[in-house]
C-alpha cells in the first residue's frame, strides 16, 4: 500500500524440491509463524524485498508530511492547528521507526534517503496529489490514513520482527489520524452548504487515488505470491481494497456525501460492495513521476534536507565531543 509494487527478484514461488536445505529451513520457520530477527540467516531475496518495502513505507511517511504541512498555517482554529501539527509529527516519527527497521537489514539511513532524493526510490502515489482546501486534510485523514490502517494492521503479523513490532505503535497512531480526518469531514458535512460542498469536492478528488493506493490486482504481479509465501505481504491488494470500500461507503453515507462511483452498489450475493473499474493509466503515470505534484513534492523534500544540514552536523559534533569527554 504505502509500499507499492515491491519487486522480490523472484519470478515465482519456488517449490520445496527446488529449494536448498537452508531455504527449506527458512521457509519452515516462516510457516511456523516464528519471527525472523536481524541476525537470523535469511535468503538474499527476502532481505532485499524487505529493504525495498520498508524503505518505500518510510519514504511515504516522510513525503506524506508535505501535503498536510501546507495547511498548518491555514487551519481554521487553534485547536485544529494543534491537532494537525501533532499528526504531522506522528508521521515523521513513523518514518524514523521504519528507517530504523530497515537499518537492521544492513542498509544506512543516509543511503535510503539519498536514493529517495535522487528519484531512484518510490513512495506512495497518493502523496503526489494537491491539497486544495481544508476539506482535503479531512479527506486525507479519513481516506488515506483509513486505507493505511487497512493495510498496516495485517503487517503487525509480518514475518520480520522489527517491522512487525514497529507497526504496532504506528497502527495505534494511525487510528487517531483516521478519526481526526473523519471529524473534520463530519464538521464540514454538518456545516453550511458551502462547507458541505467543499467536503464533497474533496471526496470526489481523493476517492479514486485512495483505491489506487493498494496497488494493481495481485493477479497482475509476479512478485506478490512470493511476498505472501514469506509473510511479508499478508493479504492481497484486492482483499484490502474490498475491505476498505466495505468499511468506507457506510461512513460516507452517514456524512451525507456521495461516493463518486456510478457503479457502486451493495451485492447481497457477495456480501460486499461492487465498485467501478479503476483508471490504472493514471496510477502508472503518477508512479513514474508524472502526477500533479511529483516534482514539487520532491523539490520541497530535498530543500528541507539541505536546509537542515547544519542541524545534523551540529548534532554529530555534539555527540563526538560528548563521547570524547566520556572516554577521557
């Protein structure tokens, strides 16, 4: 979700007969739900897949601060400003937890950030859309963070210990983010006609990108099966997307807002909502860097990193002096 289309480097799940004894022993631990820890032996492809997924997830948390940061100075009340600032701070913390989890796999945080800034690393497509009104902040909390929770709760059962443990706290904080977003939408939907129209406009623009967050159908990916076998990926993209739609549509109805999908309807036979086809052309364009805000988001991120260089240098100098005093 926040880590979309992660390649494993393995084109298909290998049969037991094709595995080495070490690979069979590793898969047996996975099948027994025994967590893999940093010093445990693991296949190189498993390690690389985790680095890609966790780093993309971390990048998404960091870049995801930008659309909301755009509204800190324009929040309608002091209370809303304080809540939004706390939420953005949480997202930064999530990125740090996840970079730390990635570092246990033998990569440095500086290396991961350099790849992001150079355009060699991906982050979630959803963060390349503009926040045009205050209602967009509500839609991000309600829809984007709601979709994040849908994906991240299963990740608490991920096979890699540091990642699974990091997700426990992240999920608790994301639940707060989802509720604050829905509270904004509820206030606007019950406000003036202009405020309700603003909430509807935000839902219209964020609905389909939110469904795209889960990525294309797993049937179209040669990597999903292996990630599932390793229990890096717990549920399929389509399962997660269906759960999100089933949960979110009744919430929209309670708000009195219309989901922008003329094909949306409840299916008594399936016990789920049917919904329309997603425009994957848009998704792939955004992933490749042609979204509405790709270049702006990355330019702001790189500028913030460069502007903060003196803080990092001062912190390192202080740590070195402190270490030298303790050694003396």
